[in-house]
């Protein structure tokens, strides 16, 4: 749906552009759509985590968590996030090649964390996994934009910046999950996982609002033609 909307907007813009400046404005408008989609996805995940965390917190018996699995999966996820960031900022100079690599890494990380999240009973790991899925969808949006627009080596545009924001925030989230799993292992305080999940949700909501505002006011930078 996002790809269809972007392509239709590109066709409409191409039909009315009259010079190089309008071409630049067209490009920024299309990329901004990707930024708004990314912000919306983060907000949806944040709301789901808050609802689930509330239900688990008020359970009479806290759900047991296999913290060793939780820590291992979150650590691997964090390393994969670092790999994604390296690909984004220092990988192949062709935009689409970088994005396809980031997409593959993200899908692997999601499958790993969603599987271990269910097996270990960790809500925070499940939250991290669904955050990774928003990264994956953000890459799909960015790929649709990259194929709709001429190739550019400039990385200041909004879809690239929002995708980097997804990856960085997810890496920090994985680090916190590792720390929380370690605490649970030594203390057995299972509700800490739920408390962390709620905090993660608030952080994700902040990222969503931040991305939306920066996209709205063009604070990610524009191309120079």
C-alpha cells in the first residue's frame, strides 16, 4: 500500500514538474511519506506493548522467564543491529544494495527474537522483536522510495534518517534487555521484564513523535540539486 501510494505520488509529481527545483521538492515530498509511515509503525508497537505490559503486571502469578535465553537472543539482536547500522552508513555506495542487506539482517533478527521471546516468556524480548519488524517495514518503505527516485549517495534524506533512527533505538533497546535479563537471572524478579517493557513503549512513542516532528518540519535535511 505504501509502495503504491509513493509511486502514484511520483507519477503525479512528474507530470507537473517544470524545472530542477520542483523535482527536488517532489523527491522530498515522497521521502517524507516514508518518514510518516515509520513514525506510525513505532507508535502502533508502543501502544501494543503498553496494553500487554498492563495485563501481565496485574497477573496474580508473574510469568516465569528463561532469562538465559532472553539475554542470549537480545545480545545477538544487538550485534545484528550494529551490523545493520554499519551497512547503512558505511556499506555499499549504492543505496538499494545497502537497504537489501539491512532488510535481510533485520528479518533474521526478528525471527530469532520472536521465537526466543515466546519460548522464554519475555515480553521485553517480544517488544524488541516487534520493534525490529518496524525496522524491516521501514527498510521496505525506503526501498520503495529508492526505486521510485534516482539513485543518490546523499544520506541526509528523511527515509534514510528515520531508518537509521529505527536501528539505533532498537540496538539500545536490545542492550537494556540484556541488562534486565541478567538482573532477572540473579534476582528472580520477573515483573522487572514487564516494567522494562512499559519503559520501552514510552521510549518508542517518543521516537515516533520525534520522527514525525522532524519529518513535518524538514529537520532531517534536504538534497542539494
